[in-house]
């Protein structure tokens, strides 16, 4: 890895860490969902960086992919478990980190995902497999009486790419990718009081351009022009202007111009916690860029 690339990853990680630490306390009973999202995203832009994806704030059984909509009137309530997932990039080099705010009395569940993350990070070095990391995560979470979310994973990070190899499972598996020096990836354990499996919900506020093919309809071309400077990184519906946005976005998903990210949830009434850091594999261990 070239020095300038490493420096960009490290600076993005430092910035993401500072912003997440400053932002988690914004989540409190009665606070506005939309205002928190906009304030945190403003901190990223104000820090001279870009958003690798819209700020994710996912509540209770929702594990991932929720963000504010335009005019979102939700407020945080007593008992909520709130996952804040933040992605920052500098010139396309990404830091991905997350934490959980417990507005109830569920400290063991929050600690389960944190400890699973710490255990996995302690194992990272060349020659270790991602299957080994998954086994460690599963052991930590199940040892506390919860279930790891089996169909969510950590993921590699590339320049302007948020999902590349290797895939880092949250459960044990045979084999998996073998870690080597220079790999950059996010480890993100999820611990659940539910089934440990998530499914797509009806709410969709995050999209990603999947190619650069021209669109036929003028409304579709206007949307694609608005996200062209994202270089393929995900964007939020509330970042767009124009009429008939829902119809246009649905059409672009159907034609393969966009990929939609539905909110992913475990069973209603359960709670899910999350913790996440970005790591770079070194010759004898790893650098945690977002710590």
C-alpha cells in the first residue's frame, strides 16, 4: 500500500472516530431522528470529508440501512436501541464504524457486540481466515445468551467501494478468505435477542448507482445527474430534488440503474446491537483506523 493511500485511510479513520464519539450522545429520548442525521452528516462535510454512505440510524429490531427521510418526524423514545453506522471517505478511501446507544436497560446486549468486535480484531493477522473471525464473533455473542445475526457480514473496502472481498461472517464457517497484509475491511458484529436473521422491510431510503448507462426518461436522467459525483457510493433519497421521486427511483431500480437498500430487520419486538471498526492488515497484526 502506497504511503499516500495509507495516510488517507488513517485520516479518514481518525475523522470517523472523532465524529462518532461526538455524535452518539446526540441520541437521547425526545431528540429528532432527522436532526441527528443531518447534524452528523454536516460534521463529516464540515470536516472536509465525504460521506461514504448516508448516516444509518436503525432502531430496535432494525439492524441496518435505515436513515432519515425528508420531513421525518420520528423521535427517539425510552427503551429504543439505536445503531449509528457512519461511513467517511477521503478521496474515496473509506472508514466505516458503528456504535449502539441503549435508551433502555440492555447493557449486556450492547456489550456483546462490542466484545465480539474486540475479540475478532485481536485475531487479525496474515494467515488467519475470515471463518476464524466468524467463529470468535459467534462464540462471544452466544456466550452471553444472544444470537449473532448470521446473514449480515463485515466486508472489504476499496476506493469508492463499500462492499468488496473479503466477506467477514458473524458466525463460524469452514474456510473463508485468508487474510493477507494490506487488506482493508470492516468487522461488524450484530447481536440479537431475536432469531439472528434479518429480512428486507418495506422502508427504502438508501440507493446506489450500479452503472453508467444512460437513462431514457428525463426524470431518470435528472436523478442520475444528481448522484454522479458519488462515484457509485450510496445516497439518500432526501438528498435528491425533483418531482415524482418515488416513481423515478422505483423505475431506475427495475431497469438496473440503481440498487435499493431496504431496511433489514429481525423479528418485531426484539433488539439488535452493533459494533464496527475498520482494520488494515499488517505484517504482524492490524491497524484499527477507526479506534
